[in-house]
């Protein structure tokens, strides 16, 4: 699975590999679920960046991401809908 670092748009097979060099502080666990963990990290300008680590089969990863990021997905959808 490839993970996108939102700090620099770098793709890596290892979570936090490039985020640690571009973000200040250590990513902190916000919540977790079956096959997924959500971390928050601050970038150099103080913006909180979500980092999602999912694992399992493609179906399990998609389901886990949707369940874990449900609130953020609804907020984004509502913002675009307005």
C-alpha cells in the first residue's frame, strides 16, 4: 500500500517516513479502528495534518478508512455542497 504524505505529496510504503522530516513534533494517535489508525501532525506553519494508516485487504482498507474518517468526509462534503 502506498501512503501519501500530505506535507510534501511524497508517496512511501512506510508511514511517517517523509512526514517526520517535514512536520514538527511526533504524530499523535487521534483514534483507531479495525485495520486503521488516524494520527495528527503539525506542519511547519502549525496546520494540523491528518495521517491515515490503513492495512489489510483492499476492501478492508477502504472500509476502515471510510469508517475512521466518517466525520471528516461529512464535513468536507457539506463544505463543497454549500
